[in-house]
């Protein structure tokens, strides 16, 4: 360890080039300003204009899936495009970038402070020189605060983005199913309306000619009117679903949505067994990104609390100073500063850090409990829907067979108006109920997989 005199000698030698060195070191790492213009945010006019970086996909099945929008988007390609191009997800990544920058800034070492003062003697006093005071100091307290681990904050930001990516995948798959179901229903309603329009025209003509009573004619008119109403409701729901999917994919409002899939049936996510659900719940905190993010945030808040407690003790600053008076007497020494913990004692920051840690603990436990309850509810819903599907599918097939038989009997004049229209209406309602049940069942299964932190979305196809 060097004696004080040797330290002063080295400090005096350093002052000759101290300011040039500070200027060179300070300017070497300076950031430069770059302007950033706001865009019109019109969205992409077509999916073919977009690309997907496979290596950045969050799930293995997405990275292994071929992305080729030229032949349309299947369910997995839709999810891939949503992860790569969702405006909300892009904004979340930017927010994570802010958190990463804040953690980076908090982990930087504090800069030392340099001060310089000079005094010029007034008048013509002989033998006097300019006085000066040159000091170098470093805030040791800030140095201790910068040593608080920042890795947990970075991990929390990245895990929050990953969790939103998982949610975006589930949302894209559900919207894909919804749009495909509504499109299939739109086609079915159009076919039904085409079949009823000749019947409606005949009923109106017979009513005008007095060959049909109003009560019988009303049956045909009401049947066609009911199908038109269903078609109108379907159009509104389809427009809304397609709009939400375009927004999720970052497409323009009028961009085509070339979705491909089994529109006649239902793409259903496979059901996990009761044993698989129990196993998934046991290690859920080690797998699901949002729970891992809350754990990282809790660790970071705990470290911040420890730092706040350390900061309640006297704050220390150290430095070296060299000075000279007008009589050309030069001195050098050490500066020492100490903050006395008499009033503040960092109690406010300690209280904030304590409350933050408690809030994160409560958030984590509430999220985990809500997940367990939601999983139980979705599992029960899935079992109920699976129990309904066979009967609904069989009923839809029976009604389709009855409708085809009724068409032949009607054309052969062996069936009256009321029976024929009732059979057609019942068959249409059975098909709609089956399609809605299949879509609801698929949405339930996807939500269950997301809550369980599953990274696989196995699918199977069933037709009515």
C-alpha cells in the first residue's frame, strides 16, 4: 500500500493531463442522436408481403413448421405471423426494451466528479499568482447501489414478452377457428337461402292469386326471413372476427385473409388427460413464463429492499483535492463526506421496496391460485363439451338425412309446407349448434393448454 505522500505525488503528476484524458474518455463512448419518424401505420396490404423469422418463434412446433403464405394460411402459419407481426406484441417488445435499458442503466458504475476553481488577484500586488482548486471525488454510496443484481429485472422483462407471445399464439388460433367457422356457416346460409327463395316466390304468387291463405304463406315467408336474419348476424360477426384477426396479424383493413383449413368440420385441440393436468400443475411455476416473470420480479424487489436497507446507513463520498493560493502556496489532500442518518434514514425508499416486494408476492400467489381454479373450470367445461359432441354430431347427421329425404318428398308433392320447412329449419339449427359447439370446445382446449404452460398444441380433425 502506497504512503499518503506517494499518492499525492502521483495525483500531482496526473493533473497535467487530467482534463484532456477526461475529454477523450468521455467523448469516446458518447451516443449520437438519430431521428425517428412516425409512420402512417396502414398495415400490410397482403400476407405475401410479410415474412416470419423461424429462429425467433417461441415454440418448437412453430420453428419446425414451414411458412408459405402463397398457398394460404393454416392455423399454425396464422399463429406464426401473429407472433412476428402483431402490433401489440411489437409494442410489448419495445416496453421490454425500456425495462432492459433501465436495468442496464441501474447496473452502470457511477461516474467520478471533477471540480476546478480559479481565483485571480485584483490590483497590482507584486508576487501574487492565480489561485486554484482542483478536486476529484467519487460517490461510494452510489457505487454500492449500482452493485444490486440486475439480471432478475432483465429476465422478468424477457419472460413477460414470452408470455404475451404464448397468449398471442392462442388468440391467433382461436380467431382462425372463429373465422373459419363463420365462413362455413355463411356458405351454408347462402345455400339455404337459395333453396328457400323459389319457395318464397311461389308462396307470394299463390297468395296474390288467392290460392294460399296468409297463415300458410307466412310459414314460407318467415322461414326465408329467418335465414336472412341469420345471414346478417353471421356477416356482422364475421366482419368483426376478420377485423380482429387482421389487427393481430398487422394487416390493412381491406387485406385479404386467405385462410385454409377444414371449414366443414372443426379443428379441435387434443384434450390432456387428468393425469397430465395434475403433472402440469405440479411443475407449472417452473414452466409458465408469466409465473417465472413474477418470480424474477420478486427476486429483484428483494434485492432492491436489501439495497434500500444498506442505504439507510451513513453515505460516504471520497475524493482528492489539490489547491494553490495567490501566494503560490500549493496544498493537496483528501476529501471525506459523510451523510448523517438523523432524519431521513432512507425510510421512504425502504417502505416502498417493502410494499413492492409484498405486492409481487401477493400477485404471484393470486395468479397461481387463479390458474388452478381456471384449469379446473376449463377441464370440467372440456369434459362437458366432449360429452355433448357425439350426440350433437349424430343429431346433425340425422337431420341432414331427414332434410335430403324431405327435399325429395317435397319435389314429389308428398310433403306439405309446414313439415318441409320445419325439417329444413331444424336441420339448419342442428348444423349451427354442432359448429358452435365444436368451436367452443376448440377454444376451451386452447385456453387450457395455454394456462397449463403447454408448448404443444396437438390437433385432430373431426367432421359432423
